């Protein structure tokens, strides 16, 4: 397996963990709750997209 999918999986894992951290933080105001939800959604989307592309890249077969 090429190193690129492994790097993408790693970054996706970090983004997913970051989304969990952002989502579980307390917010002081209504605006902070909104910003926290938007940030967590963006991190989860990044993790999902990277995982899909890494899986596709890994399925291409071994590279020379």
C-alpha cells in the first residue's frame, strides 16, 4: 500500500477526533453553540471526505 492513503486516514482520524472534542465542549452563549456545531460539522465532513478518498486510492492497487 502506498503511504498516501495512510496519511489521509491519519488526518481523517485526527479531524474526527477534533470534531468530537469541539462537539463536547461547553458553550457560554447561543452564538457559541452555533459556532461549535458548525465547526464540528465541518471537521466531520473533512474526516468523511478524506476517508472516502483514501479508501478509493487504496483500492487502486499497489504502486511501483
